[in-house]
């Protein structure tokens, strides 16, 4: 446990949040810390939201098990208010406003789908609190014009998912003829912007983008179109059942024997539904993975696997990558409050920015003025395992072999207006 956060970030940190909130001015808590935690417990995002909520609850439990926060010489436990976004922006905002007015929170950790987090960020501009999104959101949310005054995000934007994938494929794998097979909705188009930002500047690289409608049962026509371009590699980016379908059908048509396949962003909640044969040998980009054994950074391996062990002990299975984000989100909000010795959102946020370096299960990171962290390991690169390589048939779906650490993952703050 003591190895989880270094220097300015320690495992036992917590914070005295407010008991009351009126016109944006916090009142110091006497006996409890109040923090809102909100994820999709129902609706389309629930498969992932439940895993995020479990991770956030574990962070709260760990802090409280140590007696709470050492805040101004007094131990104060967290009284977390858990809510369901219902995967609906209006429901999330309604509950967010209620938590602020009726429950006295000055910090909110949550978000499962991007459109919901966008709505909560907008609300945080009207009722300023620390809002920490722990899901992928559009890059525009972190422009100076749109970002809430104390908004942060643990996961890079969709554009970075695309740019990271194309950067690794061109810079490390040295691929030249690339086909992008991306989902035809906001996430896919955001990723496409990231891909193109890299591919248009890559010398000697040609690419073709093919968008697949959401909910397409038969991906074969799109796979055939991809193969007609005779690519060196096909980069896929579907989500949920679409991801399972496209990888399964690519395997059935023997795509992996004719070209390389790279999946741009994968998480447990749908990776575990992909047949092992279909994922065998597929290169994948990830925010994080629950088994870092063998990764060439012993410090990251130790901290990541320790978190996984604690989560397994609590829930009987490993954490999702986005669960790791939720877990880190709780600790980072608490860290800011404790550093500031104040529940005031502005003071806590400024304390985080004044002490930007921290360490978590993903490795070393540094907060930037745009509210996004820059991780040493921007993304992890993994290789899909076939059935014979898996000790655990369900959870050992990849092995992490590398990370992307180049400059083309995230835009600098000045590119977002800072």
C-alpha cells in the first residue's frame, strides 16, 4: 500500500470536504468528507460503469480503513455519495446539482460515456466544483474556452487514442500502408482526427479510413473493403459488441494471416467476450492492464500488480482499465484537498497544479494546465494471447510488451488555447 503514491501522493491521503455548499462557497466539514461519485449503473454504459464504481468504492474504503484523512491534524472519514448517471446527460446533471445543493459536495468523480461527462463539465462551470472525469472525453472539453475551472481527466481524449495508435504503428512498427476501420459516431470520429494528425505528417505513409455503422452485425463488407487496399496493417477501433463482432469475423475470414491487425483501445468489459483465437496475435493499445508482469519497468509492475491484488481480494476478479482510472481519480481529488488543507475547490485544484507530479498504478504522471495528466507511459501496447497461452482463459487475454512514450500522443496545452 505504501508504494502506491510517491512524494506528494501518499496512499492514506484524504480530505475534509464540505458539509454544506451554498453559492459555490464551501463550509469546512467537522466530522466527514463528502464526495460525489457518479457512474452509469444503468443504461448502455452500465457494463463499464459498474466496474468504475467498484474501483472508486475500493479507494474510499482504503482511505477510511486508515481512519480517514490526516487533515489539519484530525482524522476525517469520507462520506461518499454514490449516484447513477443512467447513461443520460440530463439525469447526471440533475443528480450532480442535487449532490452540490443538498449533500454539500465540492468534488465529483465520475463519468462513463463522453456525452455525459461533457454535460457534467458544463455544469461545473455554473456551480464550480472539482470535477474529475475518469472516462474518455472529446479533446474540446479541455480547451480553455470549454473546460470547467476545476475540471480534470484521468484518461486521455479520443483524439489521443487515435494519435497514439497511429504513432506507434508508424514510428515503432514502421508500417506504411494503413487502413483505419473506425466506428461511425463521436468516439470514432474523434479518434480519426487523432489518427490523421499523425498520418498526414508521417513520411511515406498512405492510409484509408472506413467507418462502420454502430450496431452492425455483419462486418464482412467493411473487412473486405479494408483488404482490397492491400494494407500492411488494419487499425480497428470499435467498442462493445461491435468490437467482438469485427475481431471475430476478421478471424473467420483469415485477415490475420494476410495483414497485421492493431486494435486501438481495449478494455476488459468487451475483450473478455472476444474468442481467444480471434484475439491471438492482435496488437492492442490500452490505458492500463491488470497484469503488468514482464513489462520492462519494475516500478510500474509492482504498483500495478499490487492494486490488482487488492481489487481481486475485494471483488474476485481483476480491475478494468477504466476502473483503474476511477481509483486514481478518487485519490487525486483527495490529494489536492489535503495538499491545500482546504475543501475549497479553487485552492485544492491550484494545489494539484502546484504539485503536479504523482505516481499511480499506471506509473509516473504529471498534471498539465489543461487539466490532463501526461503519463510517462502514455499508453500500453499489448499482444493478444491465444487459448494455449492463457493461464486464466478469461482474464489473460493480452500480454503487455511495450508502451508509447513519444511526443505524438497528446497535444500540448497551448494547442488547446492555454
